[in-house]
């Protein structure tokens, strides 16, 4: 069940990122490239998991999974700047956060057979994707399209939090084998929630500011158009009045 939960998590890390990034190619080509390349990557990681075991693979997952997927999506992404880095790190960190939380839940409340880990991930990842699709995807893609500056500091924060969480959870061994570090790990997990809340609040305000500016621009254009129409109607009235005077 632990291994199945890892495969499930790897699949949904890809789905979460696909929901958040803007591809430079057509949907068909993007899906084909992602499916074929990441399918091979998952098979190789699965073979490594079966041969070397969970503990060994967990130590090198950045090299075997994170780096290759970063290169692939960098090639496929329409954004090759801090926007891409932020989206990639945010997707990975969010999924790694869920994996850490379910791992700790299984450690404290599970039966030792990883049943709680498997079931909780089975529910948590689709729920995360639904929330992204329902509430985040549309405004986030709009934000990427209209905001050009300010992504560097956010991407730096998410990258550092990803490294911090990965190191805390996996190095030198999995967190459940380092009982003395569990409280520290829990604090980091809580802090990350507040960190992302701050980031999204800031991004949402930028989006609201942009929408307000767009609304004001549209109102100004409508005002100018109405003013022009009014002037045109007044001109027509004067012409009609002059024509009547001329006819009389």
C-alpha cells in the first residue's frame, strides 16, 4: 500500500502542475509528450523502488523525479521565467506537503500497514485537484497572463520551502524514523500554510487591481463613446434646426 500510494502521488503531482501551467504547444501535443515522457519516468522510478526500496529512492527522488520533470515541463511551458518556476515549485510543494501530512497521520493513527496513508492520499489528491480546478485555475492563469513583474520573490520563497520540506521529511531518513524532529516538521508544515496564504493573498490583490484598472478603462471608453454620441446628436439637432430655418 505504501508503494501504491507513492505511484498515486507521483501521478497527481503531474496533474496538479498541468492544471497550473500554460503550455506553448497544442493540448494534444502537450498531453502526448507529457504522457510518454512521464510514463517512462514513472516506470523507471517504479523499478528503482522495487529494486532499491523506498528508503533509497526517497534519498534521490529529486534527481530521479523532480529534475527530469522540471526539464520536461520547462520545454513544454509557454513561460520560461519566474512564472514557470513558481508554478512548478508550488505544485511540487503542495503535493509534498500532502504526502508529509498523510505520512505523519499514518504514523500517529495508522495500523502499521499503511492503510491510512493509502486511503488518505486516495482522497486528498483528487480533492486538491478539484479545488484547484474549481477556484484557482482560472484566476491563476489570468494572473499569469496579465502580471509580468513580481514573480521572482514568490518563486524564490516556494523553491526554498520545497527544499526545506524535502530535506526535513526525507533526510537523513524519513521523518517517522526521527521522532525528535517530528515537532519541528509539524511547525514547518503549519508555517507553509500561512506562507502560501500570504502569497495567494498578494497575488489575488494584484488580480483585483488589474480587474479594477480594466473596469475603469472600459468605463472611460464607454464614457467617451457616450460623449461622442451625445455630441453627434446635438450636431444633428443643430443641422435640423438650421435646415428648418433655411426652409422657412
